[in-house]
């Protein structure tokens, strides 16, 4: 009999849960919903909303006149938000409060001569939104190695007043290394700890589980940043598999593993986690 351990922190975080509940409430009230980009990074949830009449749009102009536009959890650039506010469009801002906090930090602390360094993926919607609030230059790094290259290529940053923030789903382990490096190399750096507390808790629990289990299953969307971080966190300690649904487990041989840990990204609904958990317990 296999021992299966489900992480307590698996599944929807506060920000995602808030956005999803908001969208479903509007849909259940027969209000037409247009989400500005996918509201979260989970295809199953997106497909369900689409089946209930929601539509995904790339620009506010694409929204039907009688629909309510929902701004995704990742947030949007400042200029786009201002455009929506001034357009008369019905909209609801479902940006995660933790992301909103970063917007405020960058807006209040950056200046034309105070660059912003962002730990994260510069092409991620959340980071693109954060960048828009900077009043001066912005720089990006995905890990400590990229940080070293950045500071080598822009040595002036080591002596300038700079502020540093992290994408909410950035690796807590990597962030700790980067902060230590920044404190050693930069004399006037102002570091803000902006990794979401739920992300930190989820990653910490995943590390603990991966050290005591024979294998780990990460449940969530392949395009989700926090899901990918969970996978990379666990796979250094044991065989780790990322699945979006229980059906994908049919292609994975778990027979040699006696103790299996399961965790899930912040955009993974409880129903999918339960299906995966039940499948592993009964296989």
C-alpha cells in the first residue's frame, strides 16, 4: 500500500480564490464577463468559464458593450489601467493584493535616477505590470547568475540608489541567495521582500515533502510560474512529475514509489487536486 501525503498548502491562494469567486459570481448572476487575458494560469478553470459564457480578450476594445471586464490576478500595466478607468467600460480589478502592493512600492520608491531591479521573468504579465510603475530604468534577473551578469554589465548600479523587488512567485531559496549577493555588491540598494507569503509557505512545504518522499507530484498548469517553481524546487531531492489533471497520471509509472507527496500551484482548483490524490491512493 502506498503512502500518499497531500501538502496542506496545495491549491488556490487568496488572490486566485478571490478572482475566481468574483468571476463565477458574475457569471452565475447572468452578467457577461470578459477577462483581460486568462484570469489565472489554469486551463481547466478557463475552459469551464468559457463554457459558461465568459470570453477572453486581449484589449479592452474587444469587450462587448454590455459585458464586465475583469482584470487578471497578475495585474496590468499602469497605462492600460488608466485607459480602462477613463473609457467608461464596466470593469472589476481582480489584481492580487500582493501584486498591487508591489505596484505601490515601485511607484513610491523609484525615480528617474533610481532604477528598479526586478527578480522574475520580464515577459510574465505580472512583471510587465510591475515594470510600468517604475519612473526610471528597469532591469531583470531570473536567478543569481543573471544578477551577477547584470551587475557586471551595469557596474554603475552597484553605487547608485536602486530598489529591488521580486515577482510574487519567485523562488524563495533563490531570492535569499540574490539578496545576500546584492548586500555584498551594492552600497545603496533598498530591497523589498515581495514574494507572496503563500508562495513561500508552499515552496517550504514542498521542500520538506520532497526530502521525505520517494517521488513528488506537482499539480497545476504548465504555464504557471509558481507551479514551475514548485517542480524545480522538488526535483533536486526526488523524482518529480508535473501533471495538469489525473488523466495524465496514466502515462506515469508510480509502481516503484512507496511514499508519494502531492502539492499544487496557486491556480489549481481543489477538485483537480482531489482527483489526483484519489488516483494515486488507488493505483
